[in-house]
């Protein structure tokens, strides 16, 4: 039984069906990449896994450690071990990063309170690792942040919350090479037996920094092809048209 | 009926909604010259004070209740109100009545010198009278006068005569005139030249008796180079009839004086259907009389069925400045029409307005503000920022900013925003493991941050907690 098991997942927004039977299994310790052309349903998949209220799951299931999470609210899913690195993190003006992180850590703590000393130490260490200035902790969450700052903030949260599964939704989009390197550094530090990673991306570029063991191609709401690292090279060389031809041939 | 009906839902929601069963000295309902004289008599006032009251009363009779505010309420029957109600106390004892002590314990107000919050001197007004002031000795050492206004009229008549009604004249408006006629108590403080008040001065207002109006009068004078910080808090029992609270606060700041006035207003706001609650019709004004003087208002308004209140600053001294920081929260059927007036008269005067309105339920929350620059008030500066946050679809928010400038050298800036707590913000915070209620209160707290940071520390913690309680159940 996989740690995260997505079974025949169908989801729609309004009357439009976007996911049309997605199957995907991810275990802790594994790094998966999910690629696909625009409009294939990549971001929808990440939103549905996290429980975004705009989407309806019409068929199938999402199991975490064998238990369905479909009835769980996003905050319960997060506390159960899921994490989503947003493509477009929203700003919460006036809420400082340190306050926000503390509150989110408190929510995970069995007694509802994280001791402040160790929390601050860990936050500062992680910020230093991501080349974030100390003063950052007092800024409003994502308030006036550059694209690179927002993504670092997402990785910082992942490092603090230590999820079982992290989904990175196009984390590389809009990042310059320097920011991409820092973000990858943070992700690679987290890699290990306690984390399963799903890297959703449009470009191969990030996969040079975070090398996946598995690659899946999503097209028209379904995973149409899966393979190992060699598939990244093929995709780079031949593009999605080649995938279409291959799947047509097998169909 | 048990003294504290703790099973009532009402009381669970508004934990200050209990009633203290204490024998009181209450005059019959109704208002006329005799009642005004009776109040004055109860307080053993000098003749000049009675004359001042009667003049105000006659003025009030000729005035009309203001209806320009964006508020909807029935005519108030001024003959159906008790204008004086005081708990009976043993006159020989300096100790507070044990029932009153219990009440203040429940309200979280330490009245023992012993338990008193270090750093806060407190005056408590219970219905129509002040029932005790703490830290008197410490203040006397510095020459600071802090007592009830009734005591000040007896002991410091020259100061009262000199300043009372000079910032808010009796004929200023309908409720100010009414207050001038029938005010029963309130706080008085005078900070002498060059003295920085070592503690926060605080008044706690409690309405207890039924069908009683509370008309308090507060007068604060900061002499040259003096500084003080004043806190005010208020609560009342939960009742299904409306009660009137019409206060007047006057502040005078002389040369280089600084006064910071903070309010947490948590009057009973009525129930979910808008039954009951306090009508809070208040006139607060500060007069920056001296050069480079400064008056700062910070208010957190979370209670009252109806709020009509515009703490203002008259900036007469050259180089003086006024500030107004406000959070107004309305829920259920509450209505608020609140804001400020900044009147620039002197040269190089500056003012800052930061207003945050939060509306939930079917409430109506309105900002009304005036920035006026008189001719000759050269290089006046104002910055106003008025933000509204809506929770749910049935509430409303309006902003009425008036700007009247008669001097070309003025620099005035106004910003206003209206927003809702967005689904994306809630989803983002929830995806981090934070519950929906905590997420919403986090967004609201962030929204209010620019105001809360101006409150004294303990007050700020209290305000955050209070807002969280008020938000419970208003999300979703």
C-alpha cells in the first residue's frame, strides 16, 4: 500500500470535468515528477489533493496511509502530513512570518503550543540555509514579496512543517537561476526516507536540480505515461507530441 | 431569580452581561429642571455648577436630535430614563461594598491597592458615580490630580471652572448639551507642568441598573511639557431594552504636552436579532491648545447596539499634531457611524487617521471623517487611510470622508479600501494546518495591526482576545 494513493480520481469545477481518472502512488522516500502541457490538469490535481473548496471530486479516492482524506478539511489534511507549495501564494497583510509559522506549528503540536525557543532557533537556521535575511521574519506574509521571495517562503514552511508528502506546484515558474538553485537546495536537504515528493512542472529545467526517480505525464486529466529518469531526456528531446503519438499507438 | 444566570446563552456570548443585585439610590424616571437640580444636589455642588447645568438643559430643550448619521433607530423617550442611580454604600467605610468588589473581580478589574495592576491607576464609575480610585498616593507625590469629576468640582473648582466646557461647549450638539445638564460622574485628571505621569490612568465604566442612562464627563488637562496616557473600558449587563450612554470627554494639551487616550468599548450590543443593547452617543474632543502639543486617540469599538462617536482634535497650537487610530467591529444588527474630525487652525499642524472597520452578520459599519484646514493654517498635513473588511454577504460598510481646505499650502492625502476575507486567503492558511476560525481571526488581526500597535501593551493583548471572541461564529 502506497503512502499516498490516488485512485481513479475524477474532479470537476462547476460542470467541467478536469481530472478524468488519475492514478498515482507515492511513497515516502520517493521523488516523483509530474509533467504535462498547459491545461492538462496539473494544478487542479494539487488543489484537489489539498482540498480546495472550488473543486468537486465526483469519482475515485485519495488515500493517505490507507485512509480516505476526501472528507477532511484542508487544515486536517495538512496536519495529517500533506503540504502544498503554492504556485501563487496569497498575501496576508499584517501577519508576520514568525507569527504565522508559530501558529501553524502550534496547530501541529499535540499540546497546541510549540516551545518558543527551539522554534525560533529552527526558523532562523532554516532561513539562513535559504539565504533569507533575519529581518524577513517580521515582514507581513507574502506582502510585497518578489516571486523568488514567495517561493523561498514556501520552501521555508516545508522545512518547518516536515510533511510526509509535499506537492510542489510549478515552483520553478517565474524563478531566475539563482532563486531556483536556492529553492532546490532547500528541497534536496529535505529529501530522504521521511518525505515523498511530487514535483509538478511545465519545464524540465527544475528536474536538473531536483532529480526525480519517477516521471509521469499528465494529459487531458489522465496520467498517460510513467517511467524513470530516462523519460525526462526523451520528453526533452521529442516533446508532448511524441507522448501523444505513443499513447495513440498503444490505444 | 438567581444572581448570575450563567446558563443563559446571552451571558455565554457576552460574559460581562451579568447584573449585580445591590441596593441603589435611584431617582424617579424623567427629565426636567427639578431632576437637574436633584442631581446637582446629590453631589452637593456649588451654585455655579448648578447654573451651568440648567443653562445647558435649557439649551438642550431647543435642540433637535441629530439624524444625519447613517443610523436607524427609534426616537428615544427621554422621560423614560433614570438620570441618577448610585449603589448605596456605607458612608463611614472607606472599603468598597463586598458585592461591588465581587463585580469588579468578575470584570477582571482589581480594586484593591494590593492587587492593583502595577502601572495602571484606576477610577471606576458604576452607573452614575465613581466608586473608587487606586494609586492616589503615588500620583499625589507628583502633583498629579486624578479623581472623580464630582470630587474635582469640590476640591479643585478653579481648574474645573477654567476648563470644563471649553473644548466641548454645552451647546456643541444635542447629546453634549444633554450630558452637560445631567452628567453624574466621570474622571478628572490634571498633570502639572513638566510631569510625565508614571502610570497609565484608567477609568472603567460600568452600567448596572436598568433603564438608567450613563452620562459621564471626563476632563483631562496636560499642562506645559506634561505627558500622560489614559485608558478607558466599558461594559454593561445584557438586557432586552436599550440603554443610553451619552458621554463627553474633553482633553486640553498645553505647550509641548502629549496625551494618549485609548478606549476599548465593549458595551452590550444586543442579541442576534438586534433586541437590546447600548446606544453609545459620545462626544470626545481634544484641544491642542499649546505649541507642538499632541493628542492621540486610539479606539477599539466592539460593542454597543449603536455607536455615534467621532473623537476629534482641534489643532490650534502651531506645530501641534493629532492622531486617530480606530478599529470598529460590528456584528449581527449592530450599527456604527464613527470616525474623527481633524481641525487644522495653527501653522505646521499635522494629523494622521487610520480607520479599520470590520463588519459581519447584518451589521452596518460607517466611517465618517472631516479634515478641515482653516485659512492661515499654513503647511497643514493630513494622511487618512480608511479600510473596510467585510465578513459574509449581508453586512455593509460605507466611507464618508469630508475634506475642506481653505489654505493652498495644505498637503492632504486620503486612501480607502474595501475588501473581504478571501476564500484563497482562508484556503492558504488552512492548507498550513490552521483551523478556519484561527485563519479568519489571523486575517482580521493582520488587518487591524496598524491600530493595535498604538495601544498600550496589556490593552493590545486584551483587544486581540476580545476581537477573537467577537469573531467566533461569524465566519462561514
